[in-house]
C-alpha cells in the first residue's frame, strides 16, 4: 500500500509517542517547599533553578557536624603532637638500649608509650576522615534544597506548590507531593509500537518508516526504526519496536497516539 505518496508499506502498527529522556524532579524527602519557579509548558535549561526547599534544618545540621569535625581535627593535632614528641624519645632509647645504658624493662616501657602514641594518631586520623565525610554529606544535603533542572527540556507537570512537603516515597495527596515537577526532553521523543511476533521479521533497525499522529492524520512524518527490543510480550504476542523521528516539530507531544508504516527497503 501507499500513503500520501510515501514508499510502499510492508507493515502498519499502532503506538504512542514517548520521551526516552524525562525526569520527575525532587529533593530531600520530607522537606517543605518554599518557592516553585516553573509552570506547565515552561522551557528550562540544564542547571536552571526550578524550586527552593526549606534549608534551615540542613543548615543547622551542617553547623553541628562542622563543629564536630573541627573538634576531631583538634584532637588529631594533639595526637600528632604527642606522636612527634614520642618518636625521638623512642629512637634515643633504642640507641641507649643498644649501647647498654638502658634496661630491658625501661626500653619496653618506652616502646609501649611510642606504640600507644602511634595507635592514637592512626585512630584520630580515621576519625577526622569520617568527620570530613560527614561534613561533605551535610553540605550536599544543603545544596540539594536548591532544585535544578537535570537537563534542557519542557515542564509537562507541576507537582508542588509553596508550603507543601516533598517526599518521594509518599503516595501524594493532601500537602505531600512526590516531586516538584516533570521535565521532558522534547528532542528525545520517539514512538513505541507493538508489532505482532508473526510479522517481526519484516522490521529491522535502520529501516525507514512513516509516522502519522492521530491528532494530525494527514501529516506524514519521516522516521526510522531505532531498535527492536529483544523480548516478546507473551500476553499480547507482540514485540516492542522503537521508532525515531527524523525531524523535530513542536506539534509532536508525549503520549500522542500514532500509526507507523514500516517501509520496504531496496534489496
């Protein structure tokens, strides 16, 4: 068959427009929203601030953990000083022991004091490293209260208002939301179609195709097969096929119904 002058169609299949790249943006769970800077239909760029959450609890936590880290580093400095003091004494005692000027018991006591100082230094070094990691984590939590767009795209859903609480694990409703909003990369739109497994041998990656959207039945959109998903749906006896648009257009929207004609290729 031919459609509007298009090449011969080997097979037609129905599908839906999907975005391969989309994200529901959230932040730390259980945090109140202070400001939302997006609306449905807004275009955003990667890194753009789209919302701000209440950061006071995280600032207080960072202050507390930073103070603990400062104390840990002070203890590390004290342990380092004690070790630096113990090391030359131990080395001097070693020389005196070899020369026979120091008894075995006194040398053993000196060595025990040196080993204790060395162990205390090692323990405090690890404690300081743990404190530094805790500070970095707390600082990251604070940074995460400023919500930024993960990539350039269009906002398709605004999920929260100032005063509501964001919690990714919540079921939504009331004053709790599962996300700030959903962003879709419109350049990643494609069509997913289910092809009967009886005819899947007629479809292959790179094959040209033509897409017609249900909303624009007279518009033939050039497309091509991206991939044949290597698994079948037992309940429907179909195989999913990804079809990519070869041209971008603002009229193509996620979740639109579509009809795909897989074209014959020259032998």
